[in-house]
C-alpha cells in the first residue's frame, strides 16, 4: 500500500478562501474588520519570518493586523503594559505574542496577561482548562490543523486508537485532548514511555510531535495507519518531519508530508481563531 499524501497547502488555501468570505460578512455587519495584534520582541530570524507570514495571512483574508516590533532589550514590564493596552482595545480581537521572547523574560507570566478571549494561540490557562473539560474554546493552532486535516480526508476518529508521541503544552497534550473530544481512544507517549514501538504499531492514527528527524520508522507503523507528522526539523539543510516519510508512506493509508502537511495549517488556524474571537467579543 502507498499512502494518500495529505496536501495541507491545498486544504489550507481552501479554508483561507472561506475565512476571507466570513471576514467580509463580519466587516459588513459590524463596520470594522476582525483585528489581530502581533507582538515581536527581539531580532530572532525565524520569528521574523513567522510574523511576516502571519501578517501576510491577515492581508490575504481581510483581517486587520497591528504589528508591534519591540527591541531585544525590552523589559517584561513593558511587554505586559502593551498587552494590557491591547486587552482594552476594541479594534483588537486577537493578541499573539511571538515566542521565544528574549532571554530573561518569563514567557508564561507574559502570556498569562493576555485576555483569554483574545488568546488566539489558545495557550491561556482558561482556554487550556476549557479544552480539558471538553468545552468549546479557542483551540491551539497546530493541533487544530491536525484535526481539520483528518476530518477533511474523511479519516474516522471516533472509536479509533490515536497515539500521540510528544506531550508538550503547545502540541502533544492539546492534540491528545482534541482527539479525545472527537471520541478517539488516546494514548500519549513521551521520552519515558516503555515499548514505544509496540504502542505506535497499535495506532489507527499516529501523530508525531517529537522534534527528532525521521524518528518514526516504518517498523513502528502498522499497515493502513493514518500518520500525521507535526515535526519540523532541519536535516542536511533541508526541512524534515519526525516521520521517515519515504518508508512509512509505503505502509500508511494517509500521511502528511513535511513541508506541505501540518505546517501550512497552523497560520490558517490562527486566522480562523481570530475570526472566532472577534465574533465572540462582538456578539451582543
Ligand atoms: P517539545 O520539545 O516541547 O516536545 C517534544 C516531545 O517529544 C516531549 O514531550 C518529549 O518527551 C517527546 N520526546 C522526545 N524524545 C522522545 C523519545 N525518544 N521518545 C518519545 N518521546 C520523545 O516539542 P514541541 O511539541 O514544541 O514540537 C514538536 C515538533 O513539532 C518539533 O519538531 C517542532 O518544530 C514541531 N512544531 C511544528 C509546528 C507546525 O506548525 N507544524 C508548530 C509547533 C511545533 P518528554 O516530555 O518526556 O521530554
């Protein structure tokens, strides 16, 4: 069997078209656009590219972006002051603080100041708690993108055994909770897991969020498994996932490539979250 390769780029483009239409309707209804504030502190090259792409995504869909570029030596107090100002700004419906923040700044403390209704990254404790309770909330972007891809391809989640390798607060844990919300039976694996290979082989849906190039090999995957590769690693100067794509694709039923799989979905989900947050805040 050779897997169907899930084209995240094309799915993402289709969703952005829909978001553009909904943004148009929102703007006609309220007389202003949904607004996203993006805060970048420091000179990190990769962060600059992410921020540029987020702003570009806003432009493409009609969302108004407000960019704040802060110097590397900005203080924690100054960032929190800016967040508090943005919390009180009616034209700003979403606030995104690009991570990592400069050394010495407590990221958790900074993020905790974002009004949870404007937390379009879905990292705030209130949104995380709502996710744990199975309530509708603002979901973290990358895990959201994975669920959308599974549904788009018509891959059944309910009743299936989903294995998530990785338990970070931004990918692994929320993804596991979202799969649980979709009624999968979920196993979370991490660096202390015993018998990882056997557990992975028992998966109907295998999600890799490890951060190690080609970590999931063909002998860890059963025939017909749907494989979602979240990893973004550099190998010999090239972008590469956590899954040994060339060999695993011969066994899987579906597989996401890197690049072009989950990656393009992340910013699209951010735009979707911004629209959702704007609607929630403006609903009377
Ligand atoms: P983290 O480093 O925060 O987490 C990695 C997880 O993998 C940890 O839970 C760790 O376990 C687990 N792990 C490490 N080694 C092993 C092992 N040998 N066996 C089993 N589990 C292991 O990474 P993130 O969750 O932030 O990111 C994961 C990957 O996803 C990265 O490649 C990152 O670049 C990518 N990513 C992609 C995004 C996208 O838009 N496509 C967005 C965000 C991330 P333990 O907890 O025990 O240490």
